[in-house]
C-alpha cells in the first residue's frame, strides 16, 4: 500500500495498541527490515516504508531517504573527521513526507526508528513534530544537522530512546554515536544504550533488545 506517496509494507499484529515504524538504511531495498518483525517478538503492528529515492548502478534495488556525497564521505572516513554540522540536502522534504505518513497512519501510540540513515531521519522527524513518539529506536545512527538538532533536543525530555552502535563501525564512528547519546541524555531523554563488538550492522543481541524495548512500550500506559 501507499502512505504519503511511499510504498509501505506491514507486519505484526493489526489492531495492536502500539505501531512501530522502522526505516531502512541508505542503499538497502525498501523491504530490507521487514524480515525482522518475527524476530523482534513484540505485541505491535510494524510499518516499513520504502525510501523515495532509487539508487542506480551497484545498489541494485537500493533506495535512499536523501542522497549522499560519496566522495565527501570517503574523504571524511580517510581523515577520521566526521562532519556533524551538515544539514543534508533533501532532509527537509523527506522529513515532511514521513511526518505526513505518521499522520495518515493515525496511530495513537507509535515508536519511530530505523537503521543508519533511517535512524537519523527518525530522530530528525521526532525533533520536528509537536507530538512526540512513545519511543525512538536508533540503530547505528549518527549526529548530523547539529545546528538544527541541538536546540530541539530538550523537546525529547522523558522520551525513551533505544540506541545501538558497533564499536568497530567503519562508516559511522562509534565516538560520534557516544556524543549523540550524551547529548540526548543531557537533554533529558531516557536513553537505553546498547554498544556491541561489531561493525555497521544489526546483530541478534540488538534485535532481542529492540524486542524487549518495544514490548515494554506496548504494555506501558
């Protein structure tokens, strides 16, 4: 089905008190995270939107929420210095599109999250919405748009935030994830931190922890 012009897959329990909206990462196919639903084992309805941008060439059926300057990213990786201040071109339009999707779902209680670029977009959307999600799931995300995000972080005070990140992540440095964790915590968000000995991935331990996190939110009042 389509919501806000995006192709959407669903899984889990229709009619559940909680809806979990999970966004895939850059370069992944639109249904990349659909297979996680049975393993998360949470009493929730799962919604998996496909990003609007198609990626050509080596990405096959890959999609993106916004385009990346791969040459710039490679230069940053080589230098070891990640630009946390950049506001990606295309972030604002896709933020509005995803926010519209949330409105169309009309879910009274929802969790918003994703992996990598999907995690970044989830946090950006939550920061710009007046009504905050019941929780955020940020798997292997990072800090971007620092000038826009920092003044808005206090709006997440009290919001449960799940964060996971690999200590050997070659794409999005672990140290930057720690910085984002610390800033969210300082702003009053209830951060649940799950570091792991791995790279840019979603290991089984993280899937299990996400399931426990979403289950708690589904059963809380």
